């Protein structure tokens, strides 16, 4: 009888433990939904709409906002990989549809989805020609620059009304003040020195009746791939809160974004 009582007691305890571990289908569904919501709240869906040699195609991907990892991709990823997997083509990318920067703290409201239209070119000369067709000749440091600078690997500035700010973190965190350029008509910064490969966001401000053209370069001395931003009159500037939204080269598991990849830059407000 004593053994029987022990056996019944053991079964009772085991049954209670099993009931506490096994969740009902409804509870399990609630848990899975909560888990998906937690993941989704920490991600951004970025859609790239590419225009290349009169060809238009798009790719969307889900990016983890903490790690920068690509979690999923849809669309014509094969075409994008074909273009961005080598240095022979699509070396210059231009963004022209830029919202006006209003000075708000962008980090307070991380975007859940972003659509970016990109003009893609095989060379910087092609990209410059596209910009000039829209708004006239892009000013350079020709003349005075040619007389005073020792080759392309030199800084150069012409005073004006443009202001350029660069940041180490996304959403304009930790400004890299040695790279700041204020009251500039034209500037070139051929090397970022100790800030090489650390840029994650930027802000460009200008008078509303002016244009701005800013080019970021993968390598020092204005070499490597190029990511450029062109803003027409009617706006007082723009902000790029997260360079992880922009693909530098390759795709999927081998994808490298522009985050922490910029080594030189130039800008003009005209």
C-alpha cells in the first residue's frame, strides 16, 4: 500500500509539471506573434528602385537595425548582384529624391520602411553629366585649384554658403567635427585620417535658392565607388540618417553597405 501511494503521488507531480510546460495552441500562437512583433520592431524594410541605362528594376530587403544584417530579400536581387559584384560597372550611384532636413531628432523615430530611388552610372563623368543636364555646370576648383594644389590628393576650399556635417553613428550621432565644412561654396577632403571608414550619417544644409551636390568616395584621393546626393532649389538641405540603407557592392550574404566605408568626399553648394 505504501508503494502504491508513492506511485500515485509521483504521477500527480509529473502531471502537474507537464501541464505547466505544455502551452495551449492559443498561448503558443500568442508567443509566436509577440516574438515576430519584437523582431519586426527592430528592422527596416528598404526598397531600392534602380535606374540603369534606361532599365528599371527593384530589390527590397529587411535589415536588422542593430547588427546591419540582411534578414531577407525579395525582387530582382540577381540583377543587383550582377551589377554590384564587380568594379567594372555601376561604380557611381546618385540619389536625387531627398527630403528636406527639418532639424528633428531622427533617432527618436526609426523608419520601418524606406524607398530609395537610385540613378546608376558606370563612371563619375556619366553621373556628373546627368546632374549638369538638370541644373547646369557643376562648379569645381579649376583655375585657382589647378594653380595651387599638388595633384588630386589635396584638400581645397572655396568660401560660400554650404554646410556639411558628418557623423560616426546612425541618425546623426557623434559628429566627426574635424570633417565639418561650413560656409563653403566648394570643398574637397581627400582623406579622413583617423576617421577613415567610420562615417554612418551626414547632413548638408544650404540656402533654399541653391543646389547642392555631395559625393562620398570608397577610398582616399577620390577613388573607388561613389555615392552622391543631389538636391535641387526649393529645399534648405537634406539628411542621410543611415548609410546602411545603401549598398556599396555585392549582395546577400556578401553584401557590404556604405556604412563605415567612406574615405574621402567633396561637396558644392551653387
